């Protein structure tokens, strides 16, 4: 199921059941979001009067991808919507790495939330940033999550070149200052490394010729490959491009400590040996941690052993019934088809014959694919058009409409 259909379903849910709540809270907090839905009447209370139904309030916490997309889809005018966020704009994160090098201006990738979601009041709420717990990371590294981060990185890169141009510096010091280290070989780290390489080689070395022979970009990655979540061909292409460009990839290097001038890594397969490298600037890009607000909430609901809130396929937080979650902070615990196979069978077997024809199965397959998106993905991955192909594969040569499945 893609995120768009999830959002459609979440907002449709609110539209379909308007009498359920007087208050809906949508929280989409940095590094994730959760939707909290409160039934003000509780269970067994008297039915809400018409006036109350009209005054339902939706409170959205956060203005990132999840919150903004949710708001865009939630077009029911009977909601009284409030947005609470430390930032009053939506930022298009895929273009953040380009802002670090000035390829794209910051103002081109932000959109005021008021113009996206008109006629909604916005109250600011204090944000808390989360990053690695390794010593020195928060104090000494740059991060790339917000527009301000990208602007700060750009300024720091330029400052490094300015500093390195001072005539009083030794070559060793100049080399250190112009050593840019990126921690994390995921999409953001790799994209930033590539942008930085182009920025340095196409612009900065022309402006600061003295720096040309000293500048170096290093990418530290704890696993054996960069972009290891993608197809191997993408990884191979990126690694050989970086090699050609002279970006030093140190694979199997896990950062353990960052001081103000040195970064220490534990090299895998090297009996835990610690290597220390001098640097001028570090960008930390190893993914997102759990936001403290979410972590506290997870503790309260007994999900503290997880990294993200577990929801069902309707985005309801497990164990909470009336609380919803979406965005980076949530993961969907998808139900397995086999857990519900008896109910599916019963629904499909319209004539109560105790057997299913392909025709009967086809009639429920749309619902099944919506509820169990893994089935659609499976069919796609096996290049199958529909359930008949699946049955053919399972049972060999079977006549199209004549297949009978016994219960
Ligand atoms: C550089 C970069 C590039 C990326 N590129 C891609 C890409 O190409 N494709 C892709 O699919 N994904 C990409 N991503 C990931 C994508 O941006 C995230 O998955 C997405 O932002 C998650 O949406 P979200 O709403 O959960 O969180 P966010 O978009 O992070 O939004 C969180 C919101 O919560 C607010 N907030 C924080 N603290 C509080 C608080 N205490 N109270 C209230 N509000 C709070 C924040 O201000 C923010 O508005 C990229 C991420 C980065 C950093």
C-alpha cells in the first residue's frame, strides 16, 4: 500500500465516521508523526448532539510530509483544524542536499503551511532534535534534516575554504580543515557527498585555488556497501562513480566517537581496531532516531522496545484503539492473509457451497489487495496479473473458471 492510499484511507475514515469524535489530534513530529484520535464521549456515553458533531476539532502536530499530506486530504469542512508545529512551512526534503551547495535556493523548496492549508490557525510548539548517542556527535557534527541545517552546512563549507586560505596555516592544518567527512552511506549521505564533490570541483577550487591540492571528501559507512537498501546495480554504479570522482569510501567503518578535530571509527574485521582521522567538517547522516515525544508515548503504551510506533493497516496504534500514527515514526504491522483466511473464504463463498471458484475469488480480490497490500506486491514481483495466475502456479495446469478450492 503506498503512502497516498494510506492517507486517503485515514482521511476517508474520519469523513466516514464523523460522529465518532469531538477531537482528533494529528501529530506528525520530526522523524515521524502520530495521529491521536480522542473519542470525547468515551464508550457508552450519550450520543453526541448535532452541534458537537459540527465542531469536531482536528489538531495536527507537525508540518512535515505526513502532516501536510494528511491535511491536504482532509477536506471535510466540518472539522475545526489547528496546526501546531515549530515551523510554519512545509519543506521538500529531497532537495535539501542541493541547498547545501547552493544548486537550489532554500526559498524554492519551502511552502508556507498557511498557503497549503488555508483558513487553519497555527500555533508554534517547541521542537526537540534527535540524533546519535555516540560521544561528541551532537556537539561536533552537522545534520541534514531541516532547511536551516542545509543553510548552515553551506556556510560551514564556505567558511572551511576561507579558513584554509589563510597564509599562516601549515599544510597539515590546511589539509585537516579541507577534509569533509560524511557519516552514513544511505541516500542522504550519498547525495550530499555527490553535491559537495560538484560544488568543490566546479565552483570552490576556482575561487580558492590554494585549496585545490588539499581538499578531500570521505564517506564513512558501517556496512560493506553504500546504498545497501537499493538494487545491487545502483550500489555498484554509485561506488564506481565515487571511486572515479576521488571520494574516499571507507566501508565497514563504524564511527564510535567524534571530537572537535578528529573522528574515530571501529573498522570491521580488524579485531575491533580504532582508527582516528583528522577532519574539518562532519555531516552526520545515519537516519533518524525516535523523537522523544514519540519515545515517551511508546513507553506509556508498552511499545518501548521498538524504534517506531506499531500500527495496524488503518494506522491505529496497536494497543490504543483510538490513536493513529503515520510518517517516519510509525510502522504498519501488516496482517498476514493466512490469519484471516477463514473470514476471506466465508466472504467469497457467496453461495455457501463450501468451495470457491476463481470467479468467486476474483470478486473479493480487490478488497483483499487493499487490506493485504503484500499480496499485490507479491503478484507484481512474480509478474502475475491476478489470482488466477497465482492459482495456476500453485496447482499446475488448471482450467480458468473451473478451479474449486475446498474449505
Ligand atoms: C535530506 C533528505 C532527503 C530525503 N529524500 C527523500 C526522498 O527523496 N524520498 C523519500 O521518500 N524520502 C526522502 N526523505 C525522507 C522524508 O523526508 C521523510 O520520510 C519524511 O519527511 C517523513 O515525514 P514526517 O511527516 O513523518 O516527518 P517530517 O517531514 O520530518 O515532519 C515532522 C514535522 O514535525 C515537526 N515537529 C518536530 N518536533 C515537534 C514537536 N515537538 N511538536 C510538534 N511538531 C514537531 C517538524 O517541525 C516537522 O514539521 C529525505 C529526508 C531527508 C532529510
